[in-house]
């Protein structure tokens, strides 16, 4: 199978410097893009079917086409790389930044050029120190070789690129929360519309894009949309970084064709469950996705099929739960995270999630009541999309609502036996 | 008073943003890098440089968990308490650390050597459980490994 995003990953975990990156074919995509019209770049990305790898799966080319272009467009325009990888269970963008920093910069140059951005920021989570160090070095090299700065490679295009290290908090990964954080404010979400493509960072047209998505762009420019579609085993294009953590034999991260089945990832790549443990369920793409269980193992890991199965592919890094882990404790851990990370901007989130956490704790402690399960379902309904400013609360209740569906007897056992059967 | 280095590092970032008020987080992190935390006095100094009120700065500082408004120990231990680490033994690690250091989560040892904090998912879930000490990531932990790691930080 052809590796795209991880083809330059070295056995010793080092990153290629600019010379070696160029020798490996690096910056050819950027060179090609700079000779095209920005609109053509958007068109190629549209045709490729590339969808956002941050979790939502929005078509990338379409997103860019909403940015006002041409001579009358407002400037400066911005590109923000969302490197705030903080979705629990997700560890894919770290690899791309630590081990392929030039790949990210090249993808960003192409994306920035497509929307005619003047300034690009890499919004990096504050704990990723090795990523920061390697990105700083790669940025300096890219400036030195005129892939960044003024009149890039004689094209007449100018682009500044800066690294911003976050002060923390999950909310910074939310598109508009990230913009507020970059403006030096609290990372509360903004009301949409206006959408960031029209009025984003400092009130100017802005695209916020996930790292893995950006790392695909120059490959698509270089090799074409048909090649990109051909990499996949399903109707969603490209390859995907899939991961597995939790109770599997070989936790890890693998670049595989989009649409590889959950079973293949779990059994062939992750080596199946650890000795003596039975599979009970998994979150397919991070903490804010619905549980999938045994009956879903042959589902293809892509945006379309996982959604049909009642969940979301999310970030594509699965969290695998076994039969010796308490599902109530598992969900309690998740709701603790979401309640803590809620920014407090809207009620279903700050109130609903901390209420959910407290109820789950009391069920775990053997003090749960029968109506608690209906109350938890009520919170899931109240935190549904449309009732909140951003996707934090709707995402937070996805594992909760599906745990109540698939592991209901475990919740009921806690209540009837007045204890956690796993303790 | 901010040191000349702190001031210089903050001013070097001015050109990265169209408005220097956007530098609140960067500036406080620069101060913290030099002093370990951000005091009321430092907040006042940053406020003057950036033209942002002290209360606004404090509202930003208290939103972000990596900005410390209280003094911390020489080394800050951050233990991941998110889902994959929780499944792979976070509770045991936390209990071991709290009993060995004789402090609770959120506290600093009497000798000022360590501050112990929980942290959300560190993005290294295939090597759970994990923790950071200062800028270093430590993975695939067990209690023995934690003991030898602590020795490295004096």
C-alpha cells in the first residue's frame, strides 16, 4: 500500500531537514501550486474529495471556496493550522509535526496560496515541546530557502508563518475558540454567522484547518485528484492515520487506505485484545464519538460508513474498551474531562456536563437511583446540536448516550447492587 | 519590574500579530518561563507593555491551565488523567505519586522541588500511561519507572 503522509518517517524518529526533504521530493507540490492560479488550486482540492481530518469531515475545497478571493477581497487574510491536538485518545498530529514538520509547512503554503492568505499561524498545544522545537527549525529553514517570506520563489506571492504555543484548554481546538485564543482572549466560541471564512481572525477572512488535512494538500497538487481518490477503499478519498489505544496487544498508529475496516485495524494492526481480555466496545475517533460494539466491527473507518453505524469517524484514533473495564467508570472519566474543559459560555454545557459527571460518580459509588438514567438521557437531549454555541457539549454526550444504549445493564447493575461490580 | 530579557522576548513577538493586545498569552508565558509563575506584579508590568487592563489579563490567565498564577515547585509534574491513561493505570500512578511525594494533586512539596498536577490527554495514548515533568514527556509508565524518573529532577 502506498504511504503518503508517513513516507518520510524515519526509523529513529528524527525529522528530515530541508535538504533531505527536498531530495525526497519535498516542496515540489508547493512549486507546482505557485505556478497555478489560486482558484485552480481550490478546484483540484475540491475534485480530490479531501475532507477535514480534525473530526468534522467537512469538504476542504468547498470550505476554501467560501473565502472571498480576487482583487476586491479584504486583506490580510489568514490561515490557521489547528495543532491543538487535545481530543482524548488522539495522537496522530503529534507524529506529523514531530517527524514531518516540512510536510506541514509545504501543505500550509499551498493552502495559504489557494485562499490568498498573507499570514499563517500554527496554533500548537502548549505541551508539545518537541513539535515546537522541530517546527521552529523547519520554519527557519523554509524562510532561508524562500519558501516563506516575500516573493516566494519569484512567484510574487508573500506569506509570513508564525508558531503560537497555546496556554492550554480543549476549547482552543474549537474553530472560533482558537481564533479568540490567537487574539489573546479567553477561548470562548463565537456565534456563527459570520463564519470565519468571511470574518475570522481579527475580523478578516480566515481558514482554520487540521494538521493531517493540511499535510495532504501538496501531495494532491503534485499527483492529482484521481491519484488521491485511488488511494482509498471507499467513497471518501485518500489515506488516513488510524490509531488504537487502550486494551489492545499493540497500541499504535498506522497510515492505511481510507475505508479500512475496524476489524482489520483492531485485529491485524493492533494485534487484537490483550491476553485474557474480551472486546466490549470502542470509541472510533476520540472521546467525543459514540460507542461502537461487536456488531460494528466490519464497518469501514470512513466518514460515511461510521456515520451510518451511528457514530463518527472523528479523528480516526480509536479507544478500545475490554470486559474488565467498568463502562460507567469509563464514561465518568470522559464526562469529567468535558465538564472540566467546558468554557462556561452556555448552560447545557457548563451545567449539564457537570451534572452528568456528578450523577455518574454517584452511580459508580453505589448511590445511583433508577431515575438517574432518564436524567442522563435528558442531559444528552439538552446538549444536542442547536442548543449550544459550539460542538463541545454535543460531542461530550455522544459516548454517554451510546453507553446508555449498549451498556445499559451495566448501569442498572450498579444501581441495583448499590456498588460498582468492577471494584 | 520585567527583566530586559523578558521585555525583549515579548517585544520580539510584536510583529507576529497586527495588534499587540493579542500577545497576552505569549507574554505571560514568557514571564512564566523566566520565573516559574505569573505574579500580580508581573501582571501589572505586562499590562503596561500590551495596553491591556490587569483585570482583563487576569481573566485570560485564569482561563488557561498552563499559566500559573500561584508559585509552583522547581519541577512541575503533570499526570495525564484522560481516558486511555485512566484505563491503563492512572489511578495507581496518582496514588503512588501522592504518597511518595506526600502531597495531594495541586500541591507543592515542602522543599519546593515538585508541584503535582493532573493534565488532559497528552496525545501519546499508544504509550499510556504518561506524564510530563517540565518539558519532558515520559511514557509507558509504571511505579518503578516513575521512581527513577523523579530522581532525575533535583
